[in-house]
C-alpha cells in the first residue's frame, strides 16, 4: 500500500511539473492573464481526470484486496481494517477529482466561449487594408485583429506585439516584440510577412532594436524608419530608408524639419516622397527625406496616403479633425468625422485601396470608426478597445 501511495504522489508531481510556469505567473498584461487562465483550466481538466481514474482504480484494487483477506485471523482483520480506511480515502479522493473535473470542464467551456466571442484591443499599433480591399488588419499588442465583411476575427499566427506595423500590397513589414510563447528573439528588428502573420521573415537588426516609428510604401516597398539609437547598421539616430528590403540603408538629412517627429507616411508608389508630422507642422519631402518643406502649419497626430496619392492628416487644435490634402497643390478638404471624447485624437488612418470613399481611423482611446461614404456617415466598430460588431 505504501508503494501505491508513493506512486500516486510521484505521478501527481510529474503531471503538475508539466504545467508551464507562465500559467502561474502574475503578469500585468491582459493577454498573458487570459492565456494563463485558459492554459490553467486546460491542465487542471486533464490532471483532475487522470487523478480521478487513478484513485478510483486504487479504490477498486483495495476493495478487491479486502475480499481476499481471511477474516478469522486477528492480524488479517487488522490489515482488513487498514485497507478499508485507505480505500475510503481513495473513494473520497476519486469523488473529489471527479467533481473537480466536471466543474473545470464547465469553466473551460465557458471561458473559451467568452474569450473567443470577445475581440479586444489592449493597444493599437497600426492599421491597413489588404490589396483586395476586403480585409482590414489592426495590430493590437497581443497579435493581429482582422475586420472583414463587417465581422471581427483573430487571424492565424503567433500573437506578437507588432510595432511600426506597415501593410503593403503583398503583406506587411513590422518591428516589435515576440509573444510570450514564441521562441523568437526580442526585439524583432525588422520582419516581413507575405501571408499576414502566419510566418515571419527576419530582415535586419533581429534581436537588436525595436522601431516604433516606421512606414513602408504600399506598392514601392521602400521602408523608412526613425532610428532611436545607434546600432550595428546605423551609426547615428535619425531618419533612414532602404530600397532593397534592408540589404542597404541610406541616412536622410531631414533638412527643414522642426519640432519633435510624431507620425510619418510614404507615398504608395513614389518611394522618394515622404511626409513627417511634428508638434510644429506637417513637412513634405520629395528627395528621400533630405530636404523638407512645410505642407501644413498645424500639429498632426496621424498621416496616411490614399491610392491616388492624396494625403489624409489627423490633426488636433481645439478638437480632432481629418483633412485630405493634395500634396501638389496644397488644397485641403476637411472631412466630417464623429465627435471624439475630450482629449482624444486620431492615432492611425487607412484608406481602402479599392475604394477611396472607405476610410477608417483609430483613436488614442482605442475607438475605431469606419465610413464607406467619404465621411458622410460613420459607424463605430470598436469602442474603448472592445469590438462592437462581431
């Protein structure tokens, strides 16, 4: 009987030791908490089932042993009583783990349904449409979210923290950090995906630096980055660009820019045209960022080019606004937008490449609005980081 007890203890220890440490970690991030809860419930379900079967088997073996004991001898009667006490323990342990299994199963089902039915955005680090105009992708700190045919979903792929996310006609470029369950190095440097995150190709500075400010030409695939510190490929801080998928880098002089850079966007087809916003205005360059001229004398929080080359600018003075600018003539057209909360502003803008009347923007307070009528009517598809249609 002592051997059986030791076997039970050993199996219990081995089973529990297989649970990842992350299940018990107390993180401050919502994605880690949800993942840990789901994993914890799953492992508890498996372990409680195995232990229920194990203790019931031990109970059955004990009962069988009791029947084989000769009740006429005092020593064997004492042994019988001992087996009965042990069998009673096994019986109640099997009942306990059966109840644990049933309750955990119900909780697991409820948690999975709740988790899968609620699409949330802890942060928003970019925005962009696929080339066919049918899918909108949003990096949300714990992986991508996709909006397609008026429904939100979570696409395949690891739940990475994408930063500097820049979608193109063939996929996306990004920087950022790997998910807690990934074996990739942190930070990403620059990575590329041609299947919307199911696989990542490591391009440059892998494991060395994270670019928060990054943009790529939708069709040209030129990449511009604001380098925050010297690294193995860039000797100085500042604006750099590459025309060959990071094989070589060129440093832009940024002459004419004043203020602290906030956002930037590159023309979809003309790789030499880049726009940078600061707290002092919006600046346009037509020579790869070497020289800039002021385009708008107003602080801007977001920039995005449309298919035909018009620039969309999210600005804020007394209230947030969205302005379409012809970069050649300087003509400005204000688009009506829904009223935002006090202190909120537009953080990212994207225009459908197949329909310039379809515009979407995000806000710093994690709202997302969409129009299919060039601003005449807006629908809110995310409210304070929670999808409102799915």
